[in-house]
């Protein structure tokens, strides 16, 4: 059983509290069938048959203790959303439109108001944090709801909440009840469609649909911290940050955007590493070689290839790609033919790949919106019949 994906804001319109009963049942069924799904851009990943290790996410969660400058070096920004009231000390983390009836975590905090902080990377909400005290956590513990047993998990597995409306939240049962009362009031109004369109969307628009501290009822202090869930729909885990004495300092939900504590796009990091591996002379040759096919100077281009001054997979700083990539992008069949003759592999370097769909240059060429010329496609077809997909070409820089 799978849940339909509604990660784009325009697709959230069909969801609202009017459909909560169906959505919550579907989410609950998914959670029972696949309680430890890992969220991420690439979907579920194979897991090792070894016990769950609570330190698996330490690198990501620990960025909440970094100073602004350190966050900036990792491509992460921090912003305060506001204070969240927790009058009973219970915390619910859920997709507020699909599963507002999710149970609170088994741990409770002291009643009070606590700041909600969001950490953004790659223009997305990467982490959402509730902070209960100062200091850096000594350890992190997976947050559980009743009925979940940490002993049931293996390495790479999590317990988390399912998202099917592209949103996550922190709230308590009092705020959830206020939201349900607001929805009941709104449903009496003529023309009411759903909670997202008619209530939340207007409040979210100031943040480009990314976050809001939502107060369901104007005469009730209950509030809900609502935020976009990273890359969209999936299953996302939350973690308690504890000090050495076991005191709870933070609750953090990880939306799978940050990898190994770094919020920068891994492909950009890999490209930067490939460029850094070039000598100053190689950088100059790369820049000069790039100008040759752009101006149809095939004589210079061929000479530089023959002399080993450039290679098919040499990165080009100005273009953020390789010579093979640029020959396809610029639709230069003669240049691509010469690159193939000099050992170009059809497999792209990792920093140019996107998921499982675009790992080869030929796949890239065929997915372009503007079709490539018949001449270039003919070169690619001949290349596919004889070319290698796993042997780096001469001079290739592997990040």
C-alpha cells in the first residue's frame, strides 16, 4: 500500500480536515505496515541487518548547536518561528492536515512556552526544532509514540510520522482541539472548501508557503507551528536531545535535506572538489578549451584533446559541467564525436547525476526540453553501441 504524493502546494488544495478521517486511516495503515520507512529524495533505501544505532543521525541533529558562521559554511540558515505553548507538556509532531489525531510522544516536558526554530538548506526546511533548555545535547534519542519499540528497528530504520500534504508541525492536544473547532466553524460557512485553502494558505503566503505559527482561534492562545516538510511527502523522524543527566534540551525533526551535517547540495560539493583538484594550468586549459566548441573552433579543440590538455570529463568552472556534458547541452555533434574518440564514457560523474533516471549522458540528451539535432543523436546512438559506461576517460577527475 502506498500513499499518493501531494508535495506541491497546488496539490494540497484537495486536502483538508474534511478528508482527515480518510487520510488519517491511510496514514495509520502505512505506519503499521512500514513503521520504519526512511524519508529521503531517493525513496526507501536498503537497510543492513544490524541493530538500530541511535548515533546514525548525530551529524545532522548536532548542527542545531552550531554558531551562525559555522552554519553558513555548511549552507544552512537558522530562523526563529516563535513561541509554542505546551500547557500540558505533551508534544505532537505530525502532518496537521492528514494525521492531526496522531498521539503525543511518550516523553513529556515541563509545561510552558518554547521557541520553535527552523533550519533551512537548499531553499527548504531541513530541520524543525523545539528548544527546552540551553546547552548542547550529550546524546540523541529517537522520539516514540505509544506502541513503538526501539528494539524492533535495524540499522537505517526509523519510526516517524507520515507526510502526505507536504507539511509537518509541532503542537499539543489543546491546539489540535482548537484546530478541529475552527474547522467545524468554517464548515458552516457557505463556500468553505478545506482547511488548507480557506485557512492556512492565506497565513502561509508571506513565507512562500513554507511556515507559519498558526493560531486556529483568535480568542484561544493555542498555537501550532506549521512548516514545509523538506523535499515533500515521506516519513520523518523526530529526536530528543538530552544532556549527560538525561534532561531534555531539544526536540528536532529531520526532513532528510541535510546529509552528514552539510546542507549544501552534494552535487555542488562534489563539483567544487573536482574543480579544486585541477592545477592552475589545467583551469586555464579548461577555460580555453570551453571556448573552442562554443565558437566552433574544432581545430583548437581537437589539438587540446590530442595533447591531453583537456579530457572528456574535465570539469569546466564557468559551465559547472564537463566537456561531454557541454557538447550535448550546446548541441555540438562534431565536438561530441571527438570526445567519444578520446574515450568519453557514457556514465556521467556523480555531481551531474540526478536520481536513477539521469545517470548517463544519453539519458540527459534525450530528456532535454528542446530536442537535440539528429546529427548529435546519431553520435549518441553510435556511442551507446560501442562506448563504455564504467571506465573513466583519460584525465577524468572523480570527486
